[in-house]
């Protein structure tokens, strides 16, 4: 559920999702990639104790 919302509102995940869909990936594959990216973002924020800064503007 969080990956679906992040795909709509998070600029990094939204850009990744649209890129994967243009490459011909299925919606479920793009959702799986969004879930992994979201978990990596969360882990990085907790590990480094820093604020999340989007890479895509």
C-alpha cells in the first residue's frame, strides 16, 4: 500500500515507475521495484539519521 502511494507522490519513485513502464515492464514489476526503493530510502534515513532529500527535482 505504501509503495502505491509513493508511486503517486514521491518524485524519485514516480520517475522510476514511469521509466520502467516505458521500458515495457508490467505494472507489478514496477510496483515491486517501487517497494524495494522505498525500503532502501527508509533504511538509509534511519541508518544515517538524516532528512530524506529527493534526487529527482
